[in-house]
C-alpha cells in the first residue's frame, strides 16, 4: 500500500537517488563545458559520454572513476579504491591490444590518476592527508585459486614507487604462489617510509 510507512520510506530513498543521479549528470555536463572552454577537447569529449554512458577506453574508465570518487568525497563518503587492478584491467588490455594506447602512455595516464588522489584534500573536513581510506588492493587469488597479479598491478606498483605519494595506499594480497619478485618490489616500497604496502594473506583470510 502507498500508505505503508515502509513503502513511503523506500520511495523517498529512490527519489533521492534519482535526484542525486540527475545532479551528477548535470555536474558532468558543467565539467565538460568548462573543459571545452579551456580548450581541453579531449576531456570535454569524454564528459559528453560519461557518466551517462559506460566508459569505452582505459582513459575514460579512469576519468569515470575519478568523477564518481570526487562526488562521493563531496558527500563526506571517503571510499576505498578496491581491487583496482581487476576491474580496470579489461580496459587496459583492450586498449593495448587494439593499439589505442602503448604501455608507456597507459603508465603516464595512471600516474596522472595517482596524482589526482593527492589533490583537493583541503576541501574535506575532518580528514588529514594520508588518513582518508584511499586504499588500492592489488593481486591476490581468483576464485579458481590462480594468481590475479597482472600488468596493471605491476604498473600501479611502479607508479607508486616513482611518485612516492601518500595516496593511493597499496594493499597487496599475497598467497603461497606469490613470486619472490613481488615481495622484493613491496620491500622497495616499504623503504620509502609511507607506511605501505600492507599485506593480506589469501591463504588465511579467504578460508576465515
């Protein structure tokens, strides 16, 4: 029944979600207009598609994520990045295979993406630099037990090593088949004194 308080509560929630979605689309449109005015036609073209439509390239996927990430931060939801190398890898793989990007170009985009995590921190109340939950998970096991560490995982490690920035913080999922070379790269990262990577042992955590 429409008079049911639970139904009314759900309707109010859905109405709020739709309103927020409309506001985000309008914000993306303004961002695209500003990019075009500034002469950045590449970004302007991207925002003519996202977030209303799915990202088609690695660059669009990075921009899509950054846009959503920023919108959540504006509502004081300091969200983590999650298994970035898993959900973003298909975009990178596609672009490399069809010649849209070279590995070097992808790495440059990734570094710019990492740098963006360290901007705008003065806009958010109750948050200190480095104390904001911007954690990126790399590697780990797939459901069949195979190793998930891929090219994008490695590029993320290299970007963090080169930039030496506090964000995004790296969390490495490891297991009995993790190669020694990854631990060696993780140790180089630890030596930078930024407090990561943190390690999670899939052989223990998954069964638990």
